[in-house]
């Protein structure tokens, strides 16, 4: 072979190799018939995929748009799925480049019966927050993966303990017995990071982390929960991903994330910039575009392809698993125009769903600005039904720590006029990010029981952190706030999931919590009733929950001494009440002009008013 012919063959071979394309990923992995969102944007990823030609397709499903990315390894296809597709359908899509042809079959799935799915959650529920890795290990065999990048061991405070989906399924009976009705579980998507247990730095948005289980197991968890009368709330993150996400090696567009790994804005934790009339655009953008952590690339929701991707990802999980609600992490850090559309579109598809945004500020005015139909004319309307009530949490924690008396709770609730819907607030004492209630109370169980009583008898949707019902204390470190639940792991010496396995201290708090939840269920005014309250003079807080057919009264003595409460101070609210019954003790008292009730020190009592 002469030299020129050899060089020509070499160049031709290199050219053929360069033109070769591959298909490595397709997201979302499927879509459904009968959706209001009947056009789905498919992201196809693979080497040189943007250089292919798409076969013209025939049949009921149609490719209506083909879009290229800046990276040659992505292509976006918009598929229209008409109403007349009434069964499972494999839509063939052909990819061609020179002499290479590839055909994929994209699944269009017939929708399931949705009668018991997408139930939402509301003030009639009691939510139970589970830290997925720390609750129960149902399958120790999945505790490790071969390609783990985790730098911690199970012996480290911030290491994985092995909690998983099978463990949660195995404890649904326990949760049902406790009386909670909805379960919020921290993120369980693949999180192959240097610190992976918390789940908030996803590396694959369509895959359950194998240390938690599989997509199929997650779907089975939802079904099992529904079969037990329990709802599931998924913890979702639109703000950021983990730096080990596969996108970070090859971004579709340069503006897929805000900034770069080497050059980006740090986090601005001022959640008030958005509603603040005087915040300049650069301050607002810093909040929206800053990286929450250096290992959490901030997603740019204004990129139209990413915006659609995040919406579809959320809808996909809702439809695939049949979940009942979304808890959206780090909500104020996202672009609020994009998130307004995100919420609006989800609720168009699932009008019975509820979505709660994490707004970490204790100021009711700022919290109210993020709830839908805000009263201040702030644009855009968030469309967000529910926000986290850090205002009430702060007030309860100030009472527990001794910083304030019960007037702090009263003053916070007195600001409810700011909200569009004060009943659709997720209320709590503590969560997985802040010190537990009992630690804040310096182990004062009586004060903790008062805070828990307020939580379960005032307005809003109460949420309990796992293990609070057995008195887990912890400290201010995340690793101990997120303590393992005793009895959920192989080497545990105690099983607090059972009455016989709990000690007296644990059973006391468990029984108190269970009884409160049962009272809340049995007396619907405690969840649905209009709230009427009186300023807590002398640290005695009295409030009523009133419906058309039921009236309850809660009397709280926050003092270190017993107190006598004169019911004449509340005679107009008591109205035609002839007697009151203590719901816990079942003791009754006839109401006269001289009626007084004795409330023991640091005690809360709940009374049913009888006409």
C-alpha cells in the first residue's frame, strides 16, 4: 500500500469512528396515556447523538419537535401522545447516521386506577418524618455498593447506618398503631457522594439509591402504605444536585447550572430578598443562583429544557409511585418564576395533591409571601398551597428553652391574618435539621408534652420527627439529631418499636403521643375547627377549636405551680355550655357563674364543651 493510500484510509477510518453515535440514557424512562401533560420532552444522551437523523414515525404518537443542545451528546425530542391511545404502547424511534441505524422502543404506559393515589395531605393528617437511613434496616445486604464514593463508615456520626425501604415497609404497622396518617421520607434518590446518608445531593434523578432499594420497592412502599391507610410525601429537590451527578461531566448547556465548579456564587441564605420591596435584582439573583454548598451545583431553572426536565421528573415520580404529596427542599433558593410554573403545572395534573415548600424563616410575613394568593400583591403568585411553619416552631422552641413564655406562641398565631390559608401550614416542634424538642427543653418532659399538645390541637398540619414519640434527645449535631431508631438495626440491644422493648420513660412519651393523636382524630374540631384564643396572662393559655357541631377547649398551665382558672373570663366563648368534660380523665364539670378549674403545674388539658 502506498503512503498516500494509507493516510487516506487512516483518515477515513478516523472519520467513521468520529461519526459513530451511542445511546446511553433516555429520560424520563417512560410516559403515560391520558395525561393532561400529553407532550413529553425526552432527553436522549449518548456520544454524538445530536448528529443523527430521526426516522419519520407513523401511528398515533408523533414527534413534534427535535432540539439540539450545546453538547453534541444530547438531543431533546418532544412526543405528543393523543387521547386515543388507550393501552400500553411501544413507540419506535429510529436514529440514523451514515450507515449506522438504531431503533429504540419508548414505553407509553396505560394509566393505573388512581382512586387510591394522589390523596394529598391536610389538617386532618398527622405527618411523621422519617430520616430514611436512620429508621430501620430491612435488608443489610444492600448496605454497601461497589462504586461508593462515601468517605464515612457506619461508625462515623455522618456515616450511613443502613436504613432502607424494606425497613420502612416492615414498620408500617408500628406507624399505624401510633396513629400517624402520612409519612414524609427524606430523599432516597441515588446519592453517590462523599457524604451520602442525608440524600439531599442526588446523582441520578430517576433512580432510587440501591442502598435504599429499587424504584420497584419504592412503588411497593407507597402501595403498602396506602393499604394501611397511610399517605406518602416525597422529599424533592429542584434547587441543586450532587457534584457527582452524571451531568457534571458533560452539561447539555453551559447555563444548565448557575456558574461553574470553579467560579460560582456562594449561598445567600437571605430568604427575604424575593418579597422585599427594596432588594435589588442582584441580591435576589444571588439568593436564587448561589450554590447551597460547594458540592451541590445550583440548577438554573430558567433554562427551558431544564425547567421542563424538573417538572417532568416530579410528575414522573408522582405518577409512577402514586404518592400523595411533595415536600420541596430549599424552596426560596430556586428561581421563583420557574417554581411558580412548576407548582401550577403539577396541580393542573394532580389537583388533589398537596405541596409544601421548605421556607426556613420564622417570620410569618415572609412565610406568607411564599404561600399562594398572598395578600401583598407580590408577583409572581407562587401557587404553593403549603409552607413550613417555622414561625410556630420558633415560638414552641423559645418556650421549651425558657427564652419566652406561652405568649410567644400566642403572638405568632395572632399573625395568621397574614396567610392565605393558615390551616395549610406544616407545623412542627423540630425536624431533621434542628435540635430535637427534648434537647431544646433540657429534657423537661412536662414542657415537651405541653408543646406537643399545642402542636396537635392548634391549627395547621402537625408533623412529628421520627423517634420523638419515644423521647430521643440527641444534641445540636446533625448526626445525633438524626439518631438511629433503637430496634431498627441488627446490633441494637433494644427494640423500641414494641411496648415490651421500650423502657418506662419511652413508653410514657409514646403513650402520651399516641393518646393525643387519637384524641385529635376522635374530636374533629381539633383539626378542622376555627381557632379562638386568649392572651396567656400569668402564663395560662386558653384556646378553643369550634365547628358548627363541636367545641373543644384547651387549657395550658405553663407555670411551675398548680393554677386555678376562672371560666368566667371566657363566658362569651363558652356561650350556652352547660358542662365540660375532660377528654383524658372523662371527669365532668357543671358550668356556673362561679365555675373554676384546677390545672396542675406544667400541664395541658383538653375539654369537650357540652350544650
